[in-house]
C-alpha cells in the first residue's frame, strides 16, 4: 500500500472527517492516526510529504514530534491548537514543528495547507 501524501495525528473523528473531505477535494491522499505511536509507525513505513498534528490529541502529540525528529525524519510538521495555548505552541516549535497555528487559522487554510503535499 502506498504511503499517504499527508499523515495526520488527529483523534477527533469529526475533524478527521473534515480533513478527509478536504483532502479528497484537493486530490491529496491522507492517513489519519489517533496516537503518537501510530504516527511514528506510519512515517516509518514511508515518507509522507507532510505531517499534521493536533496538539490537543490525547495520546502523545509532542512526544511523537520529538521522536519523529530524533529518528531523523525531515518531513515538515504543521501543528494546530487552541489560540490561548501559547506555552504549548512554544514547546511544539522546540520539538521540531515547522509551523504552529491556532485551530481556527488551520481550519480556514486547510485546503492550501494540504496542497503543500501535492506532488
């Protein structure tokens, strides 16, 4: 099975549905996972063009980013969170996120963000 263009650590099933629909509309393949361990396993199978991380996911989003970087994976990581979580945003940048943005901005720009992974 080919590797998806985008791997997303998002455990909110309603938001996953939005991701899948937008990915379908822009012609990008997407694989959603619900834990940091699953994200790492997916990225070890092949190199997606983009990793998306919901920093409010319940199972290890920051740890997954740190482990992804420690493994030498250069894939760009875009993370999103609540706009009031300033400290968490800084920790995500320190862990290796290329971009960290409020969920509202991420959602508003979702199609353009996913298009970054298009070949």
